[in-house]
C-alpha cells in the first residue's frame, strides 16, 4: 500500500532526527551536554531526537555548530524545509481537478532557466500536442476518479509550451525510445505528436535525445523526473509527486541525467527513431 503524505512526512522528520542524533554521537556528546552548548533544555533535545518537535533552521545550525559539523547544516536545513511537501498524493493534489496543478507547474517554468527532463513513460507536458494531452489526462482522470476538468487542464498544460519560444530558456530532454511507441489516443493523435517532436527539435531552446531500446545500459530506466535549474526536482510516480530540494539528492539526479545522456542519440539518429515510430502506427 502506498504511503500517505502524512506518514511519508513523518518518516522524513524521523530521518532528519536520526541524522542529528548521529552527529551528536559522532561528536561524542550526550544530550545534556549538547543542550548546554546550544543553550536550551535537555527536554528540547529529546523532542528533536524523537521527531516530536521539528527543528528550526536556527536549531539545526546550533546543533551542527555544537557537534563541529557546520558543513552539514545547509543540507539538513534543506531537507527539513521540504518535509511537508516532499511527497504528496496525486489524488490530494487533484481532488478538485487537474487544472490547478497545471497552473502551479506553469509557475515553476516561469522561474526556471534550464529544465533537464527525463521521461520513460510519456512525452513531457511542454512538448505535448493538445490531442495527446487530452488523451493522457482523460486516462488519468478516469483512473483516479477525480473531477473531470480535462479541457481546462489541457489548456493550462499546453500553455507552458510558450516558454520554448521566449525568455531565453533551455529544455534538455531525454526520452526512452519506448515513449515514442506508447499509444495515447488515436493513430492520428500519435502521428501528430511524433511529428510535433520533429518540429521543435531545431529550436535553439530544445535539446532532444532519445535512448534507443537496444542500447547497452549503464543506468537502468528510471521514473520520470524534471530538474528545474539546480534547486528543485519533481519526480513522478503512479500515486504521488515527490519534490526533491535536498542538495545531496539533487546531485544524484543531476548525475543520473548525465549518465542517461551518454546513452542517447541526437540529431539525425533521433529523427530516424521518431520516423520509425510514425511508420509503426498504421
């Protein structure tokens, strides 16, 4: 059974608490001594260690300083800040329909200069045609049983394609070849979607790489993820979105993206794979 947002948030709180406890132990400190160094009660130290009280940014800095581990503070603070929003079920986000979520995502793109995107399931939203987006979002709505505002949600999703043409942004996309063959909607819908990919490939803002199905893997296929600059990653699972802001994890996703990029083909070879996919839909 998938974890609920509240249980996942609590697990994240416990992970932060465990890291703080480890710092204290590595420094050879007892709770009472750490409390004295931080200038607070031993009861507060106990509450933080047992994940009953979330530590503030100031608490974390004081804790790390007391343990002579100042270099750990920034990473711990980023993790603690992200606890409540790190795992949110789609059903919760889309309980009133999909439009609002699409509008929120639009704001992310407004504030992003470079978006690195890896997909193993569907074409990324900013490259979707209206017909493809409609077929996908109708399937999602029916699967989740959430309110049907597909028409409005599609308009909000397709609107973000404007960023391909303005604002000096970069969209670096890696796509598993299988995505080209996953049929969503009619054959005509797939033809139009695949041809649209070839239309946007020459844009200065777009770099599209396709990972061939038969390539020798140095990294296994992953869940779809979107890296917005170096400050935020959105990871999509069946049941939830996962928001990653912790520097260490962001580094892992950036490293994975670089490894996946080495397996991809570009330019004429990528167009050849798309053309083959178009011809396969008859």
